[in-house]
C-alpha cells in the first residue's frame, strides 16, 4: 500500500512486499542503530566534498585536503550547521528531531564518501551520534559500525544508490534471525524505486514523519 503523492513533491512512502508501513515505522522507531548516507539521501549531492575525498583516495591532495577537513579557508565558513539545515530535503530535520524524542538512546551514524567537514555540518544539523567520512567501501563501514556497537540488534539503513544497497546487503549477511535489518531507499522519483530495500520514500520525509507515533 502506498501513501498518495502530495502534489508531486516527493511526499510518499511505499513498502516492499511483504512489509507494511506500520512494520517499517516500528523498525525505524525501535532501531538501536540508524545508518544513513548523505548525498541524495538527506540532501542533494555535494560534489565539491566528494571531489576532495576522491583526490584524497588517489593520494594527490597533499596539505589542501587536510586544510579542507579541518575547516581552514572558505570551507570553515561555508559548511556550517545552518548550511546543512538549508540544504536538507523537506521534512528531514523534523523527522530526526521527532525520532530522537521517541528513542533518545538510538545511535545515528552517517556514512559517506564525502569529506569530514561536510559530514560535520550535517551531524550538527541532524544531531547524529557519529560520522564515517570518506568511506568508499561501505561494506567496511558496516563492519566498523558493528564493532562500535556490538550489542545492537535492530538496524535501519537509509540510502539512495548501489553502494548503499551493498551496505544493506552486507549488514543482512552479517546478521541472523536474532537481528532486525531494514532498508529504506530515498528515491529521486516513483519510477526510480529500489525493490531491494524494504521500503521506498520520496525526497520529502514528511510521509514517513507523519507516521511516527508522536
């Protein structure tokens, strides 16, 4: 069952069989750990930060990347909490604010190829617990998170591309029937849904937020 589109603004949620909207929402609220990508998942792609990360991966950056990560120069004034709030998709800020009220012990981890200073801005804006920047192999990021939270049993992954699918599948393969692992795909449009995830939502988080028991 799908919530109706709201004037074509991306405010919808569609669970993948056999999941229901109620089950998806319950999983989100009760999750011990939420893992979320940034670019295309909570905000538009930040190509500058990804470019710097790619340069670093190829070991061509020298001191310039360290300056970028530490916030020296223009980036210190550009990538701020206010910047992230202004760039976030509609409903994202309210969704995570309400989620923190419902489950204050929940851990929220950002995993992205993007640079640290970009993730820092979104971490402050969305009150995430931790960040894993410049993660080009997200399966390795999953292993790090499992090591960080060995007692976690319930996981939800938010993503929007094939690397996030790999992260979700790797987490599913790591866990057994004692664990709950759900994936929510943030689709750019209705035709772009990914049935490898347990649910798809549009880039307006309002449909998912409206279902929270708050």
